[in-house]
C-alpha cells in the first residue's frame, strides 16, 4: 500500500473554505489527511543510456535509468556522469523495448 498526502487538503484533513460544511472536514480523505491506495501510478520507463566520449568512442548501453521520458532520462544521466570519470561529449537515451 502506498500512502501520500491528500492533494485536496495538503495533508491537513480540513479545508477552511468548506468550514460551513461538515465542520470543514476534507471529503476526499475524510479528515485523515492522507490517501492510501494499492498501487502508485507508475509513469517511469526504463531507458538505456549511451554516451560518446572524447575521441569519438561510443559506449552503449553504459547503464540503465528509470525516467518519465527521454529528456528526463538524459538529464538524470548527465547528473550521474558529471560525477564519473568519463570525458563525455554526447549523451542520449533509448527507451527499452520489451518484447
Ligand atoms: Zn484531504
């Protein structure tokens, strides 16, 4: 089960704007302040990250990363690569194809 803050009352369990209705109790979470549901909506996909290092050599796939889209995969990869030893000239991400 996954529990997260109620998006309607921001975890407070009460909404001031509705204080004239059932004492302002948030009707989305019944005043609990959190929502619990069986599964989190999963939007992330797996991407294979490839790079070109100085000198033109291609390394693919270098590693895999979970991201919502290609752009996010590339920026996540760039953060990881900035800590690494590679002299990277180009980074790309390719969605993993599941057969
Ligand atoms: Zn609520």
